[in-house]
């Protein structure tokens, strides 16, 4: 028994596994084809929710390699958003694995709706120690190019936290509300969706297959490199232009100097006028006394 989704958590209601059994009544192939025909993300999300598919089962294997105080996976388990899986527990749905060969895409949506998504909570520096064979089910998937926004790996591509990985997968597949709900329990957690908004929308709109996701990845990275090189190739002013600028500065200084000289002459003229007035006044006073 576990809790999942926005509405169940807000109302503090527990949802049993059997609550998702009615999903088996749908034909997943037809459902997938209808999803492909939808181009607008809001329409996809609305269609999914209208068919009672607004919540996805989430699982997590915790291999105790992370710092307890910074582990996002354990916090998700404490809040009841994901199920804590044992190492010998098989997961029938999609597994987000760092050793997978296929990318997550909309083609995985039927299986996700039926069996959910599971993630692996581990340290990026100790991946080689993981017993991945024990949890292998043939449905492992890699997330596409995304940039981490957590405090530990901020700005690094691919090195997402468990919460970011699950949220990204849900967002790509159209479950926006549940994706936001996972990150909302972390301080600044929603910043991840803001940083990767363009990529997530691109993957969710055009990533029908793993090949499409890879092409979108390559295009985005190529555009970023092109923009970076364009900034490097920014032309600095020529030396002649710099000399002309120096001449202009000298001219401005000369003009300022002439204005300063004129101002000094004007001050001298004023002083002379004041002296004349004083002399006239003194003469007038002398005549008066006389």
C-alpha cells in the first residue's frame, strides 16, 4: 500500500495496488496511437486524465550510497510518493538505469501506464558497484540530455537526482501535475523544470521513439555548441579603429581644454569688471567725503 499522485496525497487517502487494475481494460496500442496524434501537451494530459490515467506507480531501489541528509530518494519514500523496493524485487515497468541502451520515449507510455516507473538511488561515483543484474527486466531506459539543478550536481548534464529523474520521466510522458508534485517537496525543486523547460517540451512533443529522442538530443547539443563558438568568434575592434577612438578622445580633451581656457578668460574678465566697479565706488565715496 502506498500513496501517489496529487489528489490522493492532499486528501490523505491511501491507494491500493488494485486501484490501477482497471487500466488493463484499455488497448495500449490504440491508446498509444491516439497519443501520437495529439500535438499539444495540454491535450495529451487532459486525454490521459479523462481516462483515469492521471497517476503512475513509482518505485525506488535504495542502495544506501548517498548522503542521508541530501538523498532525494529517501525523502520521496518518507512522503509516500514512491515505493521502497528490495534488491531482489522485480519491477514489471520501466526502469531508469544508467546502464540502459535505449532512451525513454512516448513509445514507452503504454507500459508506464500499466506497470509504472522505477528509479535507482545510488551515487554517480559508485555505479560500478551496483548489482544491476538482480533488477534487470529488459525494460531499462536512459533519460535524454537534461541538466541537473540539485545542489550536489548543479549544472552537470545527465547527473540528476532520483526526484529529478522521476519527475523528468513523468513530464516527458505527459504527467505534468505528478511531475511537479514530486519536486514541490524540495526547496527550489521546481527550478529543475524551469531550467530544462525547452528540452522537456521538445522530448514530450516529438520524441515518439528512442531514435527521435537521440536526434533531438544531438540537435540541441549542436545548437548549444554553435552558439558557444559564435560567442568566441565575436570580432573585436580593429587597431585602426582603436587609434581613431584615441584621436577622438584627444579631440574631446582638447575641446574641454579650450572651453576651460575660455572659462578662465571669462573669470578674469569678471574679476576686472569687479575691480573697476570697486574703483568707481571708492572715487564716488571720496568725492562725497570731500
